[in-house]
C-alpha cells in the first residue's frame, strides 16, 4: 500500500454560507461538506487535519465567494459509480450563472429517460459548488432540493447573478 494515496486530509473553510469541510487525498479534492444540510458528516478519525494540504482548494473557493472566480481549476477525485461520475462531469460543464433542468442534464449525458437517476446522482454530488449542482433546477424553473439547503442554493445563484450582471446599482461585485 502506498501511504500517500491512503492518507486523507481535511480542513474547515469559513464562507458566507457557513463553514465548509474540505476533504482531499493525494489525487485531489474528494469532498466538500456543508456544516448543515442533508449529508452532514464528521471527519473519519483516521483522517489528518492539515490546512497546508487543502490550500489549493481553499484559495479557489475564497476567490469564488469573493466574486473573482467563475471556473475552478482543481485536481478532483470524487468517488462514485460510473453513472454518478457521468452526471458530475456534466455538472462541471454548466456555465457560471446559468441553470439547467434535470431533464436537460439527462439529455446531456445521453440518457434522456434517466431524469430521476440524474436527480439522485446530483443529490449525491460530493463536490458541491466546485461541481455546481446548485445550477440544476426543476423543469418549471423552481429551486429543488440541495444538500446545503435551499437558502444556500439561492445564495449561490444570486452571487453568480450579481457577478455577471452587477448589483442593484449596476456595478459588478468586482468593482
């Protein structure tokens, strides 16, 4: 066994939506957890708290929340089934500030009848924000379930809208 590949590091990241827990291994970022929400977890006791191992992700997430980053360029290592990985790969292609329906996501992965399965895979996305599952909405335009809660989903979509279209005074967040 190669210890480097078996070692998992974690570090909390304070954000405007609450603390996120970043989890990585030697291959890349594995998970981003919300401090509250459906899939709330605690670090495994065998994991190592080491902020230096997560600085690559911390920097880009800080830039995202500051309105300075629209695309992530991180080594990722999400673990899932082949179908889940297909859905998560498609999430990465949703443009910043855009939304798509679950039906559209199913069409994008070449399985137009798998709308519910796409929804389930979306709900199990281990890398929210980085793989922007918050950009997937109901076919009627409604905000549907989100692991971090609907207020968090609203916040993320509003943040992206403000960066793209400016605030109420017509100015971009970035000035």
